């Protein structure tokens, strides 16, 4: 029923501009109410279809490739959602995975990081492995916590966060941001950005509730770096030169008790009883913020538009994405389900992963996107 309700929800893009567009610029975008493809982990026949989907990318034939950390494989599905084949298995040998942390679609290539073996494997979209790099080689000599890439194979990375294990309370330190080629050659160093917020607990640093985290995006013309502290996203050219900012429209960011409870539910999702008890004791050392992060995701679409997702608000089924064109104009505000983690935005589709925050069940979903010039 959860997935059915989301499928039948009406999802519309509404124009909302910071400057008045010309007639030729004005567009009306709509999301199809019925998904083009949906793959659920709740298979009635008992077959394991999805283990733990880390990434999804749409293939030229309309099918999808899912990087599945739970099943230790790249899994290929047909345009109607039928499982076709798997590439990889659990292990530390060539084309094997111990734990897929993340995957990145860069043009016609997929980069898959295994955090246990500390390798990044480069695949063609047919599943053929082309190259294996260490995580350090991949990111130009320094391990990256998060990365983003464009179709030309240029990467932007930010470093892992640092914390004082003896500290107590909420803490956030700056992390480095830099650019590399697909082969790991360092291109440029950018300004640092605030890292992920932690809570020092004396002998460790779990992630803070309603935490601010750094976010990255990169397109054909610009690199985007955000801290989520404010409505601003910093912009750079592809050689690392600062090039202004993108500023989200003003909105009410006050956090409520319901927002805090939602964050607690998500942070303990899938934990066993002992781990949940430890997590709750860590919360007692934290002072939650009075405001929500300004945003919690950046993506660049097929047409080089920057999409910025507002942080979800408790009790609201949808969350707005603010869309900027390559020149910086705010051209649309997009309402998508709050439980839909978008991984890829093509010219005519949006692909991602739907997660039920109450049960932990998830599904891979692709929905149609139509961009029609206004009359």
C-alpha cells in the first residue's frame, strides 16, 4: 500500500523564478503519475530481488543497473523490471565486492567504491570491468568521503571529516574540496567547506541529529559546493575558479519536535536493540539545532541544471527541489516524495530509491519527466 500510494500521487513541477524568464525560457515540467519502472524488495514469490540498493542508473535500453551492497553485485534489470543478470559477488578478488559504499555514473562509465577493500572499480555500462584503482589513487592521493562527477569524467571530492575523540557535544570542522580527472590526476583545490556534524561522546563521534553535511555537484560548466548552513551554494568553474553563488528562496527552517523524532527514527532504522540503546544514550549528549539544514542534496541533470533538495519536513509527504539553469536562474520548484532519494535525472526521467521509514522496505523507481514549452 505504501508504494501504491506513492505511485498514484500527483507530482507537478511549478515555475518559480528569481528573475522573469523570456517566453522561450519558460517551461512546464511534469512527472508522470505512473512509474516507468519499479523494482520492489517485497517479491511475492520469495526471490531476493534487491538486497540494499546503493545506486541506480538508467541504461540506454530503458532498463536499470543497480549497485546492490546487500547482494554484493551490479544487477541488471529489463525495462519492465525483470531481473536479467548480475555482475560480481562477495569477495576481495577482481570484480568482487565486500561492501559497496557508493557508485557514480559518469557518462558511459560507472565507478563503484568498495570501502572494505579500499578499491574503486571502473565499469562500462554493459558490466565489463575496465580498471581498478585504490581509493587514494581514485581521488588524487587523498581518500574522499563523497564525490560527484560529470559526463566528461571530471570529479569533485571532499575529504573525510575530522573530530577530537576526547570532545563532547556537537562539533563540525572544515574539510578540503578538490577536483581530479577520472584517472585520479589532481586538477585544482577549491575552498574548504564545513564537514559533517558529529557529537563527541568521549570515545567516538556518532553523526548528529538533523546534521549539516557538505554537498557536491558538477556539470558541464560549473562545480557546486554547499554546506547546508544557509541558502547559499557556492559555484566554481571547472578549473576551480570561484564563480558566484546560487541562492535558494527564503523559507521557514525552524525545526519542530516532530522533525527531531523523524530524524531519530531514520537514524535508528535497521539497528538491533543494543545498537539502538547506545544511539539513544549518545543523543543525550547532544543539543539539537533549532533549525533544519537548508538543503540535503545537490544533483546536476542531463541538461546541466542544478537541482537542490530542501531538507524534508516532518508530516509533509513531498519535498521541494529548487532547480537552477546553467546561468543561475531559478527556473522551477519540483515537489517529489520525501521518501524518494533521487540518484539520477535524465532528460526525460528521474531515477532513485524509495525507502519506507517505518519498515525499512525499499524499491528502485524510474518516473517519466516531461519538459514542454509553455504556450
